[in-house]
């Protein structure tokens, strides 16, 4: 069958295969629509049942918005781990000496306390977020053009208000654009207009532009620690179990408690998404119980033999196996 063959929805089969396997789109959201509306437009353009987004942008904010389709929907929590980079305009409500402004901007780098804005979609509880980088790019009177790299979940609107309070003059956020999410930048994004053109081209048999917009799951999951499991542990994870330290064959790099990790079989099959119960350098302190909890299963459990069932046959004196096997 040729690569140009299409399915009943009008897309080349290679596009349908990409969507069926799961894909992410890095959409350049314009000002105006909500993040939910953007995800709905992507859903309708691609003729899929569902599409979801990770990391909400307010309607008046533009920039990079992740949208997942197919099995990639299960992995949207991964994208929330990426730090975010913004450029924005903060308007001061009064004049401030340059030296004082520079000193206060420096104080706001590192961990800070934040309370979400009144109109935010989350509970308004005081919490800590980390500002990795805060730079003044340009100033024209009371207007500050700033470059901010921060932990996911940081509210730049709250940051602007808090800066104004620290300076004693007040301030508000006038403009904002997200220009980076993890290692991905604006040159990897697609506008809704370009995505529409790519869909039309694909329906005409030219799938190149649409395939480029549909990032495979692998492009995102390779940014996270990879945990390779022994056969018994892999089978247990496929059936929804967690992982004991004895079930781990290798890890690609150390990770902290609570970190998302990618669970793989010895053959490289992507089993699912896990969350570290303890940091990888403390595995030896947990001789019993899970060291990684299973969060999302990405394989069909029927394809993995329940190896522990053999230990329950009549007359067997062996105890049921766990995911450490």
C-alpha cells in the first residue's frame, strides 16, 4: 500500500498512524481564544474525538501551548514539568531609580511565595515557585520589557503585582507571551493558520507539513529519566502495579522524589508513566514496597503474561511475585 493512501477521514495513512500512536502539537496560541478553545479547534481540524492541553494560557496571552491527541493525552502531565519562558511588559505605577529596580529584580530570582490571581482556575493558596531567570531587556518610562524563565505553575501576573509592591509604587502586567517550554522554542511551534493549511495539504496527499506539526510521543518522553524494568516488573506495570527496587534493571539518570519517569521493558517497549516515591539515590533505603508508582499505562495488558499467576497454581508453596521480579 502506498504512503499516499488515505483513510476515510481524508488523511494519508501515515498521518493517521501518527495520531493513532499519539502525538503532541506545540501550538502558537494567538491572543483572544481560551486554551480550551484552541484544543477544541485542533480536535476538529484533525477529526479526532478528543484533544487536551497542558499549561493554560489566559485568553489575552499568546505563545506556546501544548495540545495532545490520541494516547499522548495520557502523558499531558509530563509537559507540566517543563519550565516556562516568557517575555512580557510590566507597567510600573510610579518612577523608580534604576539601581533600586535592579536590586529588587535580583531579589525575585530563586524561590518566591505566590498567591494565584483572583481569576485563576486554581485554588488561591500561598505556595512556593522558583524564578530561574529574571532579566530587564528594555525600559521606556514606566514600561519594563522583561524575560522570565520560571517553574511551571508560576503566575507572571502575580509576579508583576508583587514586584510593584516590593518597589513601593505598584505595577501590573500589560502584555505577555510564552516563548519557551522546556527545550522547545517558538521555531518548533505551529500557528492555527499554518495548521489549517497543513491539514488541507495532507488531505490533498502532501503530509509533510502536518507530520512535522505532530510531534511523536518519543520527542517528549526522551526528555525525562528512563527506567528499564526486569521482565516480571514490566508485566506487573502493564497490569497497573508499581515498581519495587528489585524490579529495576537500569536508570538513564538520577531523579528526585516526585519526579515523573518513563517506564520501559528490557526490549525498549514504552510501558507507561511513573512517579518516584523516593529519590533514585535512596532506593536502597526502601527494602519493601514501591519505589515508583505507576501513573499511566501505555500498553495493552493482554500482551503481557501475568508471570505471578504461575506461582498460585494448586500445590505451589511459592508466594505470589511482586513487581520486583
